[in-house]
């Protein structure tokens, strides 16, 4: 296993994080998976034995069942150096304060998560989504309280826009409160929108990037081809949205060719590509079988050649939206380390142009 620093923090996390959204199978989450306690124990032990040191969950996954199963599987005792990440923001009940990022909701939900997880501290606590109704001073102050009480070690955000993130970082800096050390985002070969703003702001501000659904809910596993879609999307799961199905299958075609030549799964190719992107710290992978976890963890050892990366970069290249086409045409000679050169299609890393 490879371990990477989480942003500018001193915390090292495994390049693969174990995702547990499939634990519990409550409500709409049944479309993603229905893993129960006995099986969850096997999966967790398998991942820890493979060197994975971070488990990722959220208070709203299957109405809290995911956290409960983790707590029961670990038996209230941390195994080795295993870390736990959870999240807060989404609706968890019918009450007027059962969602959002108010001080009330954050502190209450953190305490509930700790109880379900059977632990005294959450290692990484994410704001799961933006809340435009609660002042950021209230939100970040609540996180400062939890860190000060020893209930949370590090904080992060998920699914924020770049301006949301920068505003929150500004509030933290102004008040000497804890800063985000990471963000958890959707970023795949098929969905590279994060390269416009979210990846550059992470590099510039020193945030680690954890990627959720890095094989797009199975679409980039190589198991599904044109006209053969039977992944969780076919069962009503809406994430991620596919806006151009022909482009998706063009990407899968190249992915499958490289995988066949390497005698590995398409999932390993998709994961290895992500692990080589700027700013990426760890990939959150789930699974409904031991074979899936074994296969995903193996991607850490896979090194793509420049030619293979180039083929994947070209077929998945995002369009140059404004102002990026203008910057590409006029400013590339003075790009800095955080400027993501979207015009450098086919170049390893697609980083800044250095002249």
C-alpha cells in the first residue's frame, strides 16, 4: 500500500480508502448495496490487511446503518492505525433542524455519529454539502468547538464549489479556526469537471483530494459496454449523471483495450489514472464482494505508461470553457503550479506549462 499526506496536514492516509455506502442497504441506498454485519467484518478485515487505513462513511448512509455496522464490526476498538471519516449536512429526519450546517445540527449529528461508530473521535469530519442559509461563521465555529473538545481531529468539505471552499477557508483563517485539510469530490475519466476549479484550488490551498465513486458507480469497471448497461444506474441510482453516453462508451473502449493488453480489469486502469493526477490523495472505493476490494486495492501497484495515459487523456479531454480557452491561448507561459492546463491534452499529468 502507498500512503500519502492529507493535504498540508501531517496525517498519512492510504491511497485507497474503503467506502461503506453499501453497508446497511436502507431505503434508496439498497440500489448501491445491502452489505450486512458479517460480510462487512470480512470486507473491513480484508482492506485493513491490505494496508487500507481509512474507512469512509456518512451519517445519512442508510439512515445511520453504515455507521452502526462499522461500529459493530470494529467492536468499539480501532484496529491498528485505522482512521474513520464521516460527514454531516444532509437531511436525516423530518424535523426543521434535521439538515443543514447550523451549530445545532453539526454538534448534535457528530455526537450521534460517535455513538453509532462506538468511538470517541472522528478522524476526518466532512461538511457533506453546501448550506447557503447558515452563516459560515456559525458552521466553522461549530467545527472549531468539536476539534477543541477532541471529538474531531481534522475537517474537510465535500461537493463544495471553489468559491464556497475559499470563503470557508477565509473565515477559518480570519478567526484562527481549523482549516479544511481535504475535500472529497467526484472526479473520474468520464467526469473531469473538477479540473476547472476544484483541483487547482486544492493544489493552491494545500487540500488533499479524496475521490468518491472513482469508477463512476461501476460504469468505468470495464464490465459494461455499449448497450449492456446493468450497473446501479439501471436500478435507478442517479449518480453520476451521464450527459454524453457516446463519449462514455468511447472512453470505456480505450479503457478496455488498455486493460486487456495489461491483463487487468478496467477498474484498475481507471483507478491508476486517477492516482496519477495532480492533487489526488486517495480514492474511496466500495464493493459488494471481496473480489472487488482485492481488485481495487491492486490498482495502487499499477503504473500506466506515458502512452497509455496519453490515450486516456485524449479520449476523455474536457472542453475548454471560458475563461480557460482564453487563458490557454494567452497565459500559459505564466501558469503557476496550481494552474491546471486543460489544453495539455495527452501530456503526462497535464500540469502547468513551464517555459
